[in-house]
């Protein structure tokens, strides 16, 4: 289990958790209101969890929500983009790290999490989850599913400390 990453929020609070969410987790939260990501949403909304993003992850978000598969009209896409912008802490483009994902499209999430010393990369993607053991050992990065018990316990503890 990854330790809570200590940091100082803009309002002076300590012990913020930092995480990178892959695009499917964002979809589950902001488009589908999937119950399994509700603890993550509460953590972000309460300020217990800081989610990190970059121009690259935002570009993927915008591309995905524009796909006809999701049936989002222009207003819904704009609302989803505004929600992403509201909740994400924007970071500079992350340099490539040595932890390589077999799916090149997902590498940006790994690079960002490692560069920003995130405790968590939250995903359901098999290629990202396959990196979990190495990420934990080499970078103290836990790559987990949204419903992973260690993540949920850390979120609960962080919220209790607010």
C-alpha cells in the first residue's frame, strides 16, 4: 500500500493524497456517475485527494468525450470538460520515465504519476495494472482499480484528517 503523500494545499492543509486518474475513471465519475468511483469523487470534492492532469491527459479526455460512442451532445461535452478542469491540478508535461507501459497511449499517465510523485494511479486498464508491482517497488506508486481496498482505506483516513 502506498503511503499518503504529504504536501501543503493552497489553504495550508497537510497530508494531501495525490493521484492520476486514467480517462476511463474520469468517464466513470463525470459522465456515468458510476458508484464504484464515488469514494474518489468524494475525496476530490472534499479536498482529501488531489488529482493531477496535464495538457496531454486533457487532450485525451477531450478526444474521448467527443467520440460518438458516448452520445454526448455539445453541451454535455462542454460540461464534462469544465468538470475535468475544475477538479484537476494541472501539471507540466511529464518527462518520459523508465517504467514503460506496453500501451503507448497510456504512457502519459505513468509518466505524470512518476514525475509528480503521485501515490496512486487509478485505472481499470490491464496494461497499466500490469505495471503495479514494479511501480510500487521502483516509485512508491500504487497502480490500482478504483475499488481497491488500500485506496479506499487511504481516502477514508485522509477525509477523517480534514
